[in-house]
């Protein structure tokens, strides 16, 4: 894929959030997008037509992350009010609130079967919440992190968390082991490659690091953007050919996965790019920013 | 006092007898407090301050009561002032608390509030404060809508203070500053004018008594304003809107108030005041970082987490911020805000730049060679002239002995001072070996060494101080000791230390000398030699404590709090270790005595090695820091992690720890962990960790283990049950348990159970003692125990086995034995062959034994049961005896009411019957058991 095939053309601009948008996420099939922000709302969009479908309000403070189940029926969100919300998409009602984190919750994810929610919190813990039963107690608390957990990713068998203590910790349920990869720099965001072999970790030294998951080896380093003080996202394209990272100066960077060259960079927003999300199948990208807008990029 | 005492002169007051004083004091105190507290309530008397009785009975008191208590006048009751309601309608009179208080109570109240009396109120502050408060209160009650300044004449003090009076006498007039007054002008009129000028400009013009022309007014005005010193009080927020009183439309949206105000002020005083920038107006100084637009809920308070990290960015371009304003301006702005008024006086403008500027002084220039730290020359250093310049590094002399001597001597001199050097120089003038003291062979090297040592000593002075301060000299580690003794960490080569070891004797010389000064180093080293737990200093410390207790005897301290962190079983385990180690040491002592001479240098060597290893570790640590920048990251580490079973279930994965004991639940409180968490759980969990480090055995074996563990977990409850319930249920449990136990085959499990038994045995013993039984010695088990059993771990610790056999009493019943044997035979498939057999056998034995223990307990219990039966019987007897006594008493006391008698009889009979029932049931139980 050459640089021209990258989604660098603005297709839509989604306005509606008041204040910073903190996360923008595609749903499982990429037809819809959920965004959340400082205005304590979660919004459901059709990014391909650029229309707002629904607004979800219940959070008491800013909403930091949101994730949709694979069947698009439920989603979960978390934020500054220290709770994890489990929502029904269609009715817009909160099915359950999971309380237990002692601090703000930075990230949430469903597992594949959408039976549990894993949340990463300021209280240095990952918590696993059960969606099936009516229990409000966490199924598991993972508190081996030494500092705020910023980001969490789930595979079929593992829970991976990235923390400010500089580690990416993989918790493997099959063998009951914890693999801690110390990067030496606060980890801002982690995302997993589509083939599941690599973890991309965005660190606060303005560097993205690509790790081999099996050996913990550092495969590649991506630089050029600014990521020092804000939570900015990074991800891989759906073909795993490029690495995408948002920058604090409003730019979005595309690196070649293998040789780590900046393939493309363009000004997506005026202010900090908080989140980037790549369409699971098409060449389409969502970016959100502190300036209160979400932009849809296509090629 | 006799007549002969007249000759004496008495000083002071004679000591009175204590009783008298005490009683008098008591009375005095009681009298003073008005009621005799020591007296019973009905004897106490209430008096007023003059000692008159205040309360009287209904028919007592007479005149005193009527006169003093009610009216207080001879004429009797009369209304104090009568006002006819015809002319003067009585308004709603406000009652105050003083209406209901007595004089003395009022006096009390007065005493509480401290205020200057008007007589001494020099500047009238108190009075002014009072009147101001009063005015304020009034204003609150009936809010005035007068906008604008309220002249302070309206809230002037009611009574003039002495100071004001004095000033007035001296010619001062109100509203003027204290200065020369123009003689020609009428001060009062001027003041009035000034006041009016303040009020509004128009009024001045219309003033009827203004005889002066307008221009004159203008000029005099200016002067008068200068003259008037006392600042007028302003109504800070005059009501200027049309809202209802007390209604604040901006209550929940203060940003709009600010906006409106800025708009208004912009309208009214154009150019005077710039509208506040949006940021400022929105959130004030404190909450400047909150994201615009969305406050948090009314019930929540702003927190750190509400800070808007993106606040530096103005995300919406609709607000205009005046960026052209220099930073200085905003500062002024704030200053103005802090000066309470939001407006500047009409006709005045805020100064663009104030004359006031902070005078700054440059810090004094520090001379280049200035050392910030002052060095106190110690007593030793005072003698030795501190050689500031380091002597050049000199290669050591070829002769190793000489080198060592020099080194040792240098160390010693550095410790003991120059004096020692001089002394030894004199002493050893003829000695060739000490030539290095006198410009001879190796002098340079000596000088260098000495300097080095002195430097080192200086560095360590703090450390040594610490050591001296701390009373626990024993805590010295090898490192500190080494540094104290001036031992050099091994750096150069191992060869050197070898030579030093060979010529240890000569090296020893200075240290031996220094023994007179400090604690014996050799004893220290001897202690070092017996350090079986060198790697774990805490444990070593405990071991030493243990040794001390063992050899010195005396009262055994109940384990101090530092051991409390250990679990019961861990402690027991450690104790066994200690015993074994102590024995080993004991045995090895003789051997060691012989080897001491050769051992010591070796020890020293070891210490040195340790020392150096510590050094390298430090280096490694610093290296880690350095490596942060280098390429060693990412670093991978692996840990044990246990997913909860439910998590695995939700992820549709088999639990890797399936069948293993769940981790010890977090103790809710101390009691929980004390009572219901047996140590086996802890031990097992610890073991589990160690096991899972090498994950090999899988679920098939572990299935039964869990059940066993579970049983262990419930052990205390079992005990409870064993004591307080009959064991028929237990019999039912037995076959199941038996099967499970057969499958059991972990060696360490056996160890755990041994410990368990130890504890249980302890318990049994104490139980037996409590019930007054002799717990019989274990016989059968001993004879039955198979040779495999002897291969058990326990044999490694002979002390333990004895203890175990002592403590675990077993009185097995024949039938029980048979049963268990049958059970064993029933489940042969569960046994695994090979090496495991022995362990399984032994553990099976353990199990069985344990069960016997249990049985024992039951037996004990049953016996205790029967004993209690006996007791009850006894009681019964006593009761009947008492009954007999009762009846005899009845006979004696025939005047007792008959009904009462009947009642007692009835109750006793009922008790009787219930006792009978109990007895019956017990007997039945017994029969069932048999």
C-alpha cells in the first residue's frame, strides 16, 4: 500500500461534543462509531454519513473510553467518575454500573464473547467485571502494576495492560503467567496487531514501540510525533502495513511498519489528537481531538 | 498549748490534723458549690449566693420563701411600669434570654464575654464594632435599597470613646484627619460639604446652605477629600436590579454574573474597566482549569481530577481573549480585585504603573574557594595535622609482610591518632621493621596509606557515629565492621588476599590492640562463623535470639511482634530448622575449635568476598539506572499469575490452576485470620507457589488434594464440632474422607499435616488437661507404623518426632482400626506405584493417624461428655442436697408464706424433670455410639 492509499482525505467532520473528545471507536464491523468526551456524553454516529444517531448521558464526569460488543448490542464506558458503565445500545439505558475502582478509569474493553469487561484504572489495577451474572464484584483484580494503567487490550486468552510504570503486562489465562515487558518509559496506549503477534505501545517519550509478543523483543521504534503529556492513541491499519499515531500538535502520522519511515503526516486537527481508530475492513480512519470534533478520513 | 510554750517564737502556721482539714474543706467546698454533693439528694440544700435557702417545701419556708423567692420587694408584687394600651399600643415585644435570667445568672453570662468597658475603650473600637454590628443586623432585618456609599456617620459609635473625647477637646473635628486645620473655614460645614460631594455631584449644587461659589466648592472639595481620613463604608453590592429581594439569578451560573457585570461596567464607565477575559470571569482564580461549559453536579465538589488538562487550549474560537494585554495588566487587575471594590472611585482611574516597586538586592558574592560545609576538626584530627595535599600514590613495597604491617599500622594510626605513631616510633627505634616510620623503607607508602585511611575515616565518621548511637552493636553487618576495622574491599586481586590470609598473624596485630578500645572483633568473627542463615538477616537474627534463649535459659519471651508477621506453621517450621541448626553447631563446635586457627582467615576472606560482592551489587544497581538510556529495554520478566476460575470460565478456557487450592482469602480482620484460617492454608498456598514454579503434575492427582485441603480448612470447625456435638455424623463422613485420604500422596503435604498434628496435639493435650484427663501415650501407632514411615521427613528432625509422639495421643479403637484398614484395601486403585508408594503410604498413615487423633478427640470428648454427665449427676446430687437443706430451712422458718413455698417447689420439680430428660437423651446418645 503506498502513501496515496492511506485515508488522508477528510470525509466528514462530526460535531456535537462540547469540549474535548477523548475517544473515538469504531464498532465491530466499522459501520458505526462511538465517541466520548469531556462533556460526559457518549455519542453514537454513523461516520460514513456523518450523522449523529444517539447521545448517551449518565456519566457524572468525563468519559474516557468506550467499547462496543461484537454483536453491537451493548457497550461499556468508563471515565472520571470511577465507574464502568454497561449500556444497552438501543434503549440507551445503563444496564449495570461497576463500582470498585479507586480512581478514574482510563480504558475498558470487552472480551471476545462479551461476557466480561476489563477496565484499567488510575488505581494501578485492572479489574475484570462480569456481565453475565448479577454480581457487581469484580471477577478479578490484577494489581501488579506499579502505576496507573492507561490502556488495556484483550485477546482470546490474554489480558494485556499498559501502564505508566513503563510495563506492558500480559496475563495469560491458559498458563497462569504474567509476562511483564518493561519498556522503561510510561506506556500511554497499547494496541495489538491484527495478526496478534505484536503489541504496539505508545510511550510518553514521543515514541511508539513495536514488541514481539512471544519473546518480548523490541521490533521497531517509531518517532516523529509528539506524545509527552496527553493520552494519545496509536493503532495499526487493518492490513498491519502501517502504524498510525496521533500527535499533540494535531498531526496524524503514518509510519511504515517495517522500516519505520514516516509515510505520511497531515494536520488532522488544530489541537491534540486524542484518539485514532481504524476501520476493521476498509481504509477509513477516525480521529478525535481536544478541539471537540471527530473527523472521518478516507482515501 | 502549755505555759512553757510562751518562750517560743512560732513561725508559720501549725500543721493541722488532716482529718479536720479534710472535713472542713469538704464542707467548705460543698457549701461553696451550693449543694452538698456528698449528701444524699434529699438532704441537699439549694442556696443562693448569700446563703439563703432557695427552695422550700410546700408548707415550709414562710416569709423567706415568699419574700426572696418570688417578689423580691417588701411591698410585694408590683408591675414595674404600666403603660396604658389605649394610647400606647404595646408592640410585639421581643423577648430575650435576659428576661428569664436571675441576676446571678446574668452576672455569669457577663463574665463570659470579654470586652473593653466604655471607660477604657480608648479608640472606641469596641463601641464602633457594636454599633456596626447592630446596624448590620438592622440592615439584614430590613434591607435597605439605598445604593452607594453609606457614610460612617450613620454607623458611628454610640458612645464616644475616651480617645475621641480627648481629640475633640484638643480641637479635632469629626471627618478630619488629625492635622492643622484651616482656621478660617468652618470645619463642620466643610465636612458636610465633603460628604455631600461624595454622595452625588448634583446634590452639591443644590445644597441650600452652600454660600460659596461653585468653583470654590470644587477647590475646597479637593482639599477636603484630602483632609478626610476616615474612609466611608460602602455598600458593596447595592441593589440595582429589579429582582426580588434575596433572589440571585446567577446563583448556579456565576459566570453570567461576571459577564453581565463586565457588560454593565463597560456600558457605564467606558474605557475605565476592561471586561474580564472569558477565562478569568468564568472560573475565578481557583477553578481556572475547569473545562468550560460543563460544571460538575451540584452535589459534587471540584477536585483535582476535574482539572482540565486541555485548559491551555482555547478550543472554541468564539471567545475573544485580549492577548495584547501585557502580563502586568492582569496582575494589576487582580490587585484591584483584592482591594475589595470592584469599581474605582468615580473620577479616579487605576494607575497604569504603580510607583511601588520591590527593591531587590543581589546576593553577596561568594568567594571561589569558599567551602559551604564547616569541618570540625575532631580530637584525633587536632593532633594529626590534616594533610590536605594527598601524598603521591606509591607502589607498595615488595615485601608483603612489610606492606601488610604498614597498612595495618596506617589504619591503626588513623584511628588512634598521631600520638600513637610517635609513641611507637620511639618505642621501635631499633626495630628494623618499623623503619617506615622514619623515612626508611616504605615510608612513602605508609604516608599514602595513612592519608587514605584518614580520608576514609572522615567519610565514615558519620557512620561510626550512628553505630555508636544505636545500642544494638550486634547489628553490625560485615560491611560496616569491615569498614570500621579498615578492611579494604577486595579489589585488586585474589592473590593479595591469599597472602594476607597466610600472614594473618601479623595483620592481626593492630586489630588486637584495638580490641582494648572497641568490642572484641574476634568474638564477632566467631559469631560470624556460626551463621547458618547468612542470606536472610532477619532469620539469622531470630536464630541468634533462639540460641540465646536456648543456652541462657530464663523466661522465654513470647514471640515479639516482628515474628507476628509469620504464620503459625512457618514459625514452627523455622523453629525446627533452628533446632537442627543449633544441634549441628553444637556437634561441629569441637571440630571447629581445632580448626579455628585456620578458619579465621578463611572467614575473613569470606567476609571480604561478601564485602566486594556487595560493592559489585551496588555497581550493578547504578548500572541499571544507566541502562535505562541504553538498549536493554524492553526487559521481560515472568511471574506467577492466577486467574480466577470464573474468569477462565468466562473466557471459555480451562483453569490452569484447576483443582489447586484457591489462594488464601484476604482476611477481613484479625479475628478471622486467627480463628478460621488454619496455617495449613497459608502453608499450602506458599507451597503451591513453589510447586507452580515447576508446573509438572496436572489435575488428575490434584483433584483429591483439594478436598483434603478443604477438610483442613475446616479443621477448627471440626474441632468445634468434635467437642460440642456427638460424632454420629462424623462416622458417616468417615468413608468418604478415607477414600480421599488414600489418594493423597504429597510429601510436603505430609509435613504440613505433621505440623497440623503438632498443633492439634497441643490442643488435645491442653483440652485433656482442662478436663482433667491424662492423655495416654501413643502405643499402637508406634508399633503399627511401617518402615516406610521412618523414611518420613520427620525423622530428619529427631526432636520433632519425639514431640509429635508425645503430643499426639492416640487411643485407637479396634473397630476403627479395622475399618480404616478395610477402607485402604477397598481403594487400592487410587494408589500410585513406584516411589510414590512410600510417601503415599506414609501420608496415608499420617491421615489415619490424624483421624485417630480426631477419634481420640471424640473419645476424649465422649468421656468428657460422660464426665459432664457425672458432673451433672453430681450437680444433681448437690441440688438434691440443697433441696434437702431448703426443706430443712422450711421447717425451721415456718412463718414463710405457703404460696411462696409452693412456687419454689414447683420450679425445682420442673428443673428436676428437665434434668431427667437431659440425662435420658445423653444416655441414648451413648447407646447409639456404642
